[in-house]
């Protein structure tokens, strides 16, 4: 492993436009275009990120003030989504060389080959069994890797579905999105798969998270909607005020709402369990491309994100920065709860 880049103070960058007065700072993370893509809170209290275009893993510590990055063994490995593992390390997918990687909080990394050539690993999440589960965009499979590096793959009952985001549910199973099949899937620890169709054609779901209400929530980048799926397979969709916002990632916030990024608008939003939406931003200028997000401590514990939402919100801007939202932010737009019907269609393997 190459030596890490020396820690450097993360200098704030002024926010243009209507949020200039708000408590938001943008932290440059490496060279322009390095591509911070996914974020996760590490066991060391720092925010870790993938630098997808630079073949590096980054660490933003000091309450969002000090950035360090670590080179991986292949500059073209395209580290994509990462998550905090049960062993205190960060685990991540490598879409460029079709491997799963592990990095400890000291920056030491290794990776594991996957059985299916060209499978395109993407989403990754810890499972209730102490292993890491991941999606394979091109392999039509869900994978499982133990903390010792033992890999198992489970085929899906659909071809070309493009399995994307994945998260552990409340029911001893993993739930995942199928971007090209307009569906959400459930896989049990024994590999049993069930699929649930989303009602909107071209929904193209990507990110998925477990909500405070025990349901699964996913964002539909193709339809500009957020969907809620119960563990019984009942689906309800909530349209966003801007149907072209292209929501990408979603995470549960400490205020009980699900927070999401909007790739097209450059902003982000939050939705409560009743479907009420608030939208904020933009965080930066055109082309900032917000992707992953997470909540983590900020330098001043008295700082807040929004009423009741602590600690700070961190957003990866693929253009080359991490936005740290440390203060209350103005609402750009509000939307009423979705009024669409519920659906409960499923396809079983």
C-alpha cells in the first residue's frame, strides 16, 4: 500500500447563491474530479469516502476539518460504495476490477476477488449474520463476503435487472433495488429471493435505506419519486416537487426522516414517514453531482442541521468536494404527502 497523503486542513469554500448565508462548508478532497462518491461513518468517528476516479479511499476527520487519503493497489479499481463493517473496518466495492475491498481505520487495505467475471459490484451493506452483502450490477447476483474474505453468490430470478443499492431490513433479510427492472428485492440469509415491482414505469430505483417506521425507503432516479415498501411487500410512492431532480442516495437521519440527494438539482431533501417532503440547496454550482450522504459529528457539537437533526449531514459532491452542513438551512420547497395508491405485487424466484 502506498503511503497516505499527509493530513491537510480542509479549507472551507464559499457557497454561491441563496444558501451563502447558511452554515454549509465545502471541503476539497484531492484533485478536482477525484470523485468522492460514497460516504460512511467509521468506527473511529471520522467520515470515510470512496474517490471513485482516483482509486483511493479518503478519511475526513477532526469534525470535518482534516482530510487524508490512501492509495489502493490498483488506480483504476473504481472504489464505489462503502459501508462500516462489523469488524470495525470499512468495506467497499470495486467496480473497475470486480473485487470487494476492506480498509481499516489506519488506512491498511486489501481486496478479495469475486467468482463471476465482470460482475460489477456496487452496493454493499452489513447483514444480520455478521457478513457483508453486496449487489452485482452486471452479474444478476447478490453476493456475500465474510470478514475472512469467503465469498458466496446468489443468482437473481431476473436478467439485466441491474441490482444497485442494498440494506439490511428488520426481518433478518437484505433488501435491494433493481434499477433496470423497476423493482425492489428481498433476499433471505438462505438465498431465497422475492421481487416486488414498483408501480411507476421507468422508476429506476438506486439508493435504499431502512426507515424509522420499520419499512424500506428507496429513491427512484428515473421518476423523481421516493418509494416506501413494507416487509409484506406493500409499495407506496411519493412524488417529489421536482420530477426531474433525479434522487440518487438515501439515508435515515437522526430526526427520523429519510434524507436523500438530488443528482440533477445539486441539492438534497428529507421525507418523513407520512410522505411530507422538504428540499434544500443547491449545495454548489452546476455539475457538483451530489451522491452519497451520511450523518456524523461536526466540529462544534452545538451546531445542528435542521430542527432536531443532529449530528451534521455530510454529502459527497462527485466534482471533488464533501459538503458539510452544520447549521439550520432554509427550506427551498415543500411538498405534500403523496396521495397515490398502495401496491403489493411480487414476483417470487
